[in-house]
C-alpha cells in the first residue's frame, strides 16, 4: 500500500473529527478560573479568521466565492463581537461590588421631621 493515493475528502473528514474530539476534551477540561482568558484567546483567533475571510472574499472573481467570503466575514464578526461581550460580562463578575446604600424614604427630606424629638407647629 505504499504510495497509494488517499482521497482528500477522507483526510479532511479525519482532521475534522479529530478536531471535534480534541476541542471537546479541551473545553470541558478547562477550570472556571481559566475560562475568561481562554475566551479572549478564541476571540483573537476569530479576528484572524475575519482577515482570512476578507482576503478570500477579495480574491474571488465573482459569484459564489465572493458570497461565501462575505458570509464568512459576517459570521466571524458576530462571533468575535459576541465573544468580547461575553468576556466583558464574565470579567464584571470578578470585580468587587460596592455595598448597597439604604434607599431614601419620602420623609427623609420633609420639613418638621426630626429624629427622636417631637415637632410642634406654631399657629
């Protein structure tokens, strides 16, 4: 079997299945503390994909190549910006929260109300 030609579809399908398997185990093996930095890295990778999609769309001579390239740009942009929003929200969870102040009541600023003393009005 030395020198036998392997169909490119088989090779591409094998790489795809292995990528799914490795990706599944990598994502589910990440500790929660590393989730946000990992999301930032995947957002950066999506940014590189946008550049590649723009190049692919520009290189198309027309027709289907340009449409698929434009679709790739749009989907990668949605993925990138959505990822940054999720990352920002995750980082907000780690910030210290300020203690809540008690809400002001309507009587706090009213005239004639004092704490602990009796108010009398002169007629």
